[in-house]
């Protein structure tokens, strides 16, 4: 069985576990604190980051993109018969998602309105691009779940939690992204791919009194004009 080493609120880990869940790949998971990384973890993780996956043969894999590639090659694909061009496009759209994970992390940790607006606008550039690409079908590539959907799931899932908890809407007036977000939530992957206490841990970190969102936008997020660049969050 595969073993995943994780930090509970890391979006890079959720992308990996969501793909495992979608492919019905059995795995076990161990959570660590990034503030106090155990030596055994540092010994197997060259970059000192999660996720780390140990394969059934005992090989330790690191870097989420490499792990995703392994899972795509070693286990049956979510989509069959894709051309090399479509596979490349899927990887590119997936990369657009993953390179914005830390953008979203930093936005959620914003300490004031100005910083939140600037970081939301940067994240919004990615949502604008995918809004133009979506066709209105259930998922990114039609009505069949793909790796692109899995890559965007952490972004969309966290945006849902923030909006539900504070009223602040990272997605805004992007109806196709909104619909896509809801379709993905109906798969159950959001809940299956995280720890049982994920939402509590997420809110403790991103909605504490140290963040603008956690302070209720200092009164009300709903009227805000919506326009962790480090690994501290994951």
C-alpha cells in the first residue's frame, strides 16, 4: 500500500490524495507538523516539503508534480484514449492550478484589506483564464473527471470554505467556475481527500484573529470590493 506523508491543510497533498481517491488507490497517511519536522521526514524528503509518497516497492517520491505523474503512469487513467496533445494540455491546465496554490494561501493569510485585494486580484487572473476555457459541462474536459479537475479541486474547495465561513468570495462573477466548483463538490472528493478535522485546522490557521478574513474583514466581507508566498501554509 502507498504511504503519504502530509501536512493537514496542504493543497499540494490534497491534489495527490484526491487523485488517489478518484482512482480508488489504497493508501495510508501520516500527518506531520511543518513547524517541527521530524528527522525521519527530513531524511526521506530532499526538499523538506510535503507531500512525500512511499511506493509499494519502498521507493520514496517527492515533489507533487512528480508524484502525480507517477500515479498517472502506474495506475489506470481517469480518461482513456487521450492524444499526446490532450495530455499535454491537461498537464498545462493542471500546472496553472498548482502554481496558484501558494497565491491562494497568501491571500487567505492577508492581514489587511489592501493586501487581500491585491492577492485576490492575482488569484483572479487564474480564475479568469479557466472561466474562458470551461464549456459549461460537468467537468473541465466534458462530463468525465480528469486530472485537471483534481488539480483545481484544492483551490475551489478552499474558496468554498472561505465563502461559506466569511462571505468573502474569491471566485466572484465567474459563473462557469462557480458551477464547476459545485459539480466537483458533488463527487465527494473534497471530503475524502482530507483529514476528518481538516476544516477545523484550516480555519484555525487562515481564519484566526491574525488574518483580515478571520477578523470578519473588520466587520463584513460581503461588501468588500473584490478585485504565503512561502511554504508556511504547506
